[in-house]
C-alpha cells in the first residue's frame, strides 16, 4: 500500500509582535475607533491577523484576509504586496494546490524586494515545483535561495532548508532529509517559533515513516500534535493526528489507526482542508481493505480520487489510483485493476517518482499472475523486491507474491525459499523497532498473511510438524522477549520436539492456528503429534464465540436454550476426539489458542448436552509451546511468601463512583490468609492497598501474589489496563487526572522481574479484551506473565463479588493439599458447578489459568 508523506509543511518562520510598543499601538487604534468615524488600516495588524487565522487552521478566513490585504496595501509598495501575496501562496500550498500557487506567483508584476522576501518567493516557488515533481525547476530556485542565505541569515532561510529536505525526500534520500528536518527543528526551537516547530516534527514524522522507523514517526507526530493543540494550530493538530494514525497502521494496530483517521477526516471537513481530507479518506479505506470490508474500501478510494482530482494534486491522484488498483485486484476486477495501475504507473514515471512506481508495478504483477502470465508476474515481482525505491513493507509483499507464484507453478523449492526470504525481511524490520512493548505488540499483524500462507504451503507438502514449528514461532514473541529472549532479525524457527514438551508438561496439547483461508489444530501427546484441518473458517469460529460469550455472561435461561457450546466443541475439539480418547495424558489439556479462541473458556464447551468439558478434563492455557512448564505432580503445599493486596478504599466516594466498595472483599482476603503462616504474609488492605505500596514491597520476593479489587481493561491501549486500588495517602485530588490509584499493566512489566509461582487477579476483565496476532489477549494477566510469573489466574469477564470468595477459598484449600494450580482451580469450579447457588458458568467460568515457563 502507498506510503504516506502526510502532514502540513511549515515553510515559514512566524513574524512576531515587536514588544510593548506594538501592543500599545494596537490598543490606541482600538480606542481611536470609538471617536473616529473612519480609521486608517494598518498593514502590520492586517497581516498578522491573516497569519494568525492561517496558523489556527481558519483557511477561508486567512485567504480572505490575505486577498484583502493585498488589494488594500499593494499600492503602499512592493514589500506589502509581496508579504500578502506570499501568505496567499502559502495558503494555496497548504491546500495542496501547488499549480495555483505557481500561477499566483507569476501573476504579480512587481519584483520582490531583495532579502527575505526574495528568498521567500524562491523557496515557495521551489516547494511548489517539488510537490508537482518538477525537480529540475525546484533545484534552480533552491540553489539561488541557498546562495542568498549563505550571505545573510534571512527569516526564510530555515524554510529553504525544509524545502531542500523535501527535494531529498522526492529523490528517495530519506536519511538526508531527516537530518535536514532536524536542523529546521533546531532553528525553530532556537527562535521560539512554535508553528514551524510543530511542522518540523511533522516532517520528521514523514521521513521516519519512509525509513520504516514507525515508532519514531509516532513520537514525532505526537510532539507536533501536543504543540498544535496548546497553540490552537487546528489544521496542524489534525494533520498530526492523521500521521499518528498512519504510524499505528504501519505498526499493525489497525483498530487504533482507523479511529484516528476517522477523527482527522472529520476535522479536515470542518476546516475545509481538502488536501488532508483526501489522505485520511484513503488511509481509512486501507483499514477497511485489511479487515476484508472491500465494498467500504472501494467506496472510500473512489471518494479520495474525486477529491484528489478536485484539488489537482498529482501525489494524491496517484495514491488514489494505486489504492483502487489494489482493491480491484483483491475483488477480482482484474480489468479495472490493470487500468488503474497503468494510469498510476504512467503518472509516477512521468514525475520521475521511483517510490510511486513500485506500487502499481506490484499490482500489475499480481494481475499477470492471475492471468497465468508467470513470466511477466515474476519479472514485476522481482523488480519490486529488488528496487531501492521499495519500502520494506512492500518488499516483503513482493517476496510473498513470488512465493505464491512459485507455489502455483508447482516449484516448491523456490516457493519455500521466497517464503523464508519474505519472513526474514519482515523479522529484520520488526527487530529494527525500538524495544518498546507498545510498538512490537501489534507489529506481527503485518506478517500474519505471510505466515498463514507458509504454514498452509508446508502442510500441503506433507510437512505438518514443520508447519507447527513455524506456527509456534509466531507465538508470544513480545512476551518472551521480555523474559530475555533476544529478537532475531532473520526468520529461523527453533528446533521443536512437541511430544517431549507434552511429556514434560504432563498432558496433551491442543495447538490452534486460525487463518482467513485455512485453519488447523495440532493434537500433541507425549507419544505422537497429529494435525487436523478445521472445517469451520475463521469468520464462523469468531462469530460463534462472540455469540456464546454473550450468552455465558447473560441470563441462565438464554444460555440453556443455546446450542453454541455444543457447536464450538464440534468445531474445535471433535476433530481430535478419537485421538484424545486413546491418550491417557488427555485428562490434562493445555490449550494454545489463536485469534478469538483467546477469549473462549474451553471448559464451557459441551461434548454432549448438559455436560461441560470441565467435568472430563483439567484445562490450562499457555501462550506457546516454548513456554509450557515442566509438570510437578504435587506442589509444595503453598510454601513461600504471600503478598495479598485488596479491599481498597474507593478512589471516588461520589454517588456516581465507577469503582464502589466490594462488600465481600474482606471475606475473600480472610479466606486466603488462613492458608499461610502469619510470618509468611504481607497484607496491603484499605488505604495501604495502593499501587506504590505494591511496587515498593518488592513483589519479586513473593511466591504468591493475590489482588482483590476492581479491574479495567483498555481495548485501545491494553497496557493501560489497570487494577483499581487506593489513592496514594498524600493525594488530595479526586479528579480524573489523578490516577495514583491505578496499577497499570505497563507498571507491572516495568517493575523488577517476578518469580511468583502464582499471581491471582480477582478483578473483572483482568485477562484484557484486546487480542494481538501471536500474543493473544493482552492485559493484566499477560503483563504478569511477561514480568516473570509462572502461573496467572485472571478473569475473562465481570466476576461476582458474591461467588468469588467461595471459589477462592476452595482454590487455596486444594493447593494446600499439594494440587497444582490448574487442578485446584478445576476442583474449585466444580464445587460451584455442582452446588445449588452458583452453578451457572457466569460464576465459575470467568477465571482461567494461564501458565508460562
């Protein structure tokens, strides 16, 4: 998909009021207006009014004021004529209308006065040529402007550097451009020019994006937005928001990206900024395309093409054409795809834009492959893969396309090699990200289709165990890197003895891999490994799980009338049923889920009517085969220290408190305490149960950690999921800004490594509610596993304050007997299931055990 050179471009250093004298002049003029029927307009005031309107994104008002200023003051001399004219040119360029900007520059009969205005005219003219890909003409203007700036430090000289950087961007010299934008930023900061500083951050964001430094692109766009919001630079603020969305999109966080594109697009409509509107419409459409909403995507791409033609922006026209080519190819409209690709390719070649050439070339290769023209397709894919103009994410798509071509042509050797090349290209890009969890968590989404294709390819060649090795390689990558596993910049799955892993774990493993086209289940016992294709596709599985979850959390009568639990058992477990019946180890089941399966409690599936699977097996979840621990027949009867945190003081005592007191929290804590010697307990309750108290009590020294509190799960930012504890004792604020009562998931992973045998979170949605490709549900349970906990018990949905104390009491009683956490939790759940009051799955099935190494 097309790369983006988004964001506004500063091209100026603001002119500021000159001290108190200017302010007094302004006040006197206002006072005089009361006593005079008519006053003489002041060009300085008019100019700064127009400039401020421009900076605040009031484009129509700024254009009107600039036109009026030019009309009213051009006879005062060429200086004012050119100041207002250049402002009007900047506004046109801001709107993406570079051709109109050049025409306006050519319409002024006078010559700009020597000095800053001449430099400004050359710089704006050169920048317009850059936007129109007329680089030779841009070079002439910029060379002259640079010559003038070498003799004197004019106000516009920093913008000349910025335009030089734009030329380097157009030539594909992104690293050089980034260094130049850094110089512009330093100049803006030295002169206190916040408008130019915000735009410099945007330019840095754009160049970082082209260098595939997506997390840096996000940081710089965020800096631009912070400045813009504080100074009411509304159009810059929306451009920065869109840039942030693009960075999230390239990092693989499509959901967050779509929200930002939609917000930015709405703001451009209010600001009547067609130039950026077309960009955000295009980018929002890509999120539809990636989630298979092709009709919505095509509709939006057509809208972006109409807008791009309306403002006569070649860059945006090419981008829209390329986008329509992609969606047409994916929806089997091959003639349309070829036509759009041909037009985009011609425009890109005419403009000498190598970066834009490779996109339609990839589409043309795919169309050729669909027409069984393997020679043309291979040549196109090779050209894209090898071109220096190809961004990394398009490079791995070209390599994937080559692999699929060879696979279709029944050339398994070259196909295997190209799949591995594509995955190595991706893995190198992933390791190139900052070692920041927020960046790496969603990134695997970008390669999900390549991994899916390669796994299917291996299975089709009879290499199901090699496919399992590849599938496990995709799992828990960010989690294991937090546990000390280095990021490997080359695709190289570790050797895997799955049966030995099952033997050490003491059970049978059900490993799932769900894909858009093919889904698989591997059943792994200590004696054998067998792969089963799943008949249901990913969409059917997702939909059924979603419906079942609603019924599990709803009224018992609705659940009793549902057949979803039985249907899901047939979809997910029944294919391996005969295998499981033959294995004695199948009493202990380890689920390694994928996709929506992470939000499903397999214990609630029904092998037969009115009979839950928990009644037959003990179930635990694990992120990957590599993280499955070695089984122990008997645990050491709760030997080790306990850190018990809970029954906090409600952080807000108002009537609409979102986190009220938990009436049975005290009883639950008492139930836990009785199973540990007093000298082995550290209890943090009521006001002492604060995040800081937890962190300061060295949780790494405890074998058991238990929280009794409310919890929150953030879908858009899962590491902002939190356990709700007491406010810090020194906090007097109860405002939303004071979050001292929240123990965030990010705080958990950034604290000292844990060594806990078990962490239990008696809090709602403590597993999280956002699933990432390869990582599963990310929330509090994931954070504790990444911090080093061996086992975590957490909740998939709201937990009942009434039933949980009974479940927890039974859970610890069973562990006191020496039963491992999975078996102890099953016994506790069965005690509720077979009881009279809390037998509905809502009460016992929320809690799941997650086990790590």
